[in-house]
């Protein structure tokens, strides 16, 4: 396969700051604002809960380092589609690409848009949530259709706003919280809690909340200097999100009694009322809405890059390979926006997310195994960046990811099988597309 990153070079190069903002925005979605209520139900110690988020962050950083090595070796935008194609062949890559191009990004976009609509009611009580969600998807899409410069400015601006609001919430929370919550002193820490079933199950949800640590690999072909920019974006973005996530959960625990948080989804709203009084719901609602806009933007930016790469490689999908004069993949971007819109209308995206989680985690697992495979079988390949701490870092990531896969099969066997079926459907489509391409090539007149 030839490297087609030159096609992306028609657009202005993406800066390290923009790539970092994509990682940050993709990682900080709704998960960090909702997960704590279920964690404190199984883990009685606030210190252990914070340790849980720190452990998950270490695993995410290990994954980011592994992806940085692979993506700088093969700097073509499209994430796992390109990496798995290089490591295992085009059929495996196509399965991962098929998953990303259909629902892998569209379903999370729909979920974020719906969450924005629900929290938007705190700011605009009379506005229909569905309309707010649709507006978010299509306004963001229109911004990206205008070109990389507009995308970068929009992404960086809203990400900085998001970070400023979160930092302000953390600062005010510690200043005004008064320690009325359960706290997070290490005095109550019991080491046995770390190996408990509750800790292991909660870690699965923490890793879901941290998903997005690999986001910049989807645009690596558009970075100005991939060997330098990509590792910096992945490591800096992931590290910043881990620090903010630990601090946010510390504020929730510091300001709010555990009894008020246990079993609740709207953790941030509950904590916001303890910090700001009755106006807390409106303030936190505005914070979450402002934060979800760059999350939607990040996924609407990087998702279409997978479809573009598949269109460049597979003649049957050539329609989606095109770019505008500004380097924007118009057809691929509009396809993702339309799928996200359909999911938003049908309200089926949460079920879709349930059954694609296994497949998405499996793709990451195969990718990191591929790092070890290439270190052994192809030590001669140029490696502009080498994963720090190898082989410990990939082994940590693989161990936790394998646990998550086993857990999903045990707890959600039907959804996991459905995810595998979707991947196999991609394999069937690849066979059809390959056969169609061969027939087309034979019928083409000789030059």
C-alpha cells in the first residue's frame, strides 16, 4: 500500500496545539461527570476512588505511547484502519475501518449531542433537547466544512474554554466546599480494595471515560511534524486529562456527601448545588454544554479521515475519498453527520454503543500487540519515536485491556457477539469490494 498522506498535505498543516486539543476534547466527554456515583457504591474509600482514576490514567498513557510509536512509523491519517492494515493486512484493517466509519464515531457524536440537549435545558428551559443536539452536530459540521484553519481555531478556542471552566469549577469547589463531603484521606485506604471486584469493574468504566487518548493518530498525516507533534499531543493531552479527572473527582468527594452521590448519574449537578447553591444546576449545565461542543467537534474532525483512507484504497468506496480545494473530506464528513443525525432521531445510539465497545477495545488490543509483533519481526523498520518503558508499557495496557474484554464477554455476552458480528460484516464487505475492484480492473480498457 502506498502512503497517501500527500493528499492531506493540500490542507494547511495541523499544529501540535490543535492536535492536543483534539485529544483533550475527545477524552473529556460526559464520563468524568457521571461515573463517580457508581464507583462510590462499590468502593467505600475516597482515596481508593482517586487511585482508580490514576491507575486508569496510567493505562491510557501506556496506550498513547504505544500508538505514538506505531503512528509515527506509518504516518497516514485514519487510526487503527491504517495501523492494523500495516501490521496484519488490509482485511483486518478494513474491519476496524468499517467499524469506525459506520458507528464508531457517529454513535458517540449522537450521545454527546443528546447529553448537550439534556443539560442545555438548564440554560434554555424551553428549548427542545433534540433540536439543541441537532444544532450542535450541524453547526460543528459546517465549521469543519470551511477548512482546516477554521477547524483548528474552533477546536482550540472551545477546548481552552472547556479547560478554563473546569479549572474554575475545581478552584471554586475547593475554596467553597468546606469539606462537607466524604473526603479522600488516605487514612481509610485498604490495599485489599485495589484487588477487589468493585475496583476491577469500576476500572472498566474509568477506561471508557478515558477513551480518546489515541485521537490524534487519526490526523497524523496532516500534522506539520508527526515524529515530534504526535507524541507530544498524545502524551500532553492524555496527561492533562488524567490530572483534571483526578482533581474533578476529588472536588466531587470534597464538596458532597457520599450518600448524595451513591448510585446517581448526575454527579456534577449534585456537586454543583453543594458548591453554588440552587444556581449550581444551571452553572454546571452550562459548563457541561460548553465542554461537549469541542467533544463533538473532535469526533467530527477525526472520524471522516477513516472513511477517506478507505475510499482511497477501495474502489467501491471511492466516492468518499474526495477532498475539497481546502483539503476537507466533504463527502465523508457529511456521511458521518447524517449517520449521527439518524441515530439521534432513533434514540438507538446507546444500544449501538453497548455492542461496539467490545469491538473498539479489541481493535486497540490488536494494535498494541502489533507493536510487540513488529519489534520482534521487523526490528529494521525506522522508528522516529520509541514507546517509553517498552515492553512494560504495552504489557500494562494489554493486561488491563484483556481484563476488560473478558469482563464484557462475561457481563454482556450478546452485545459482545453482536460487536464481533459487525466486524465480520466488515470482512464480508471487504471481500465483496475486493472482488468488485478486480472485475472492474479487468473490464477497464488498456492504456
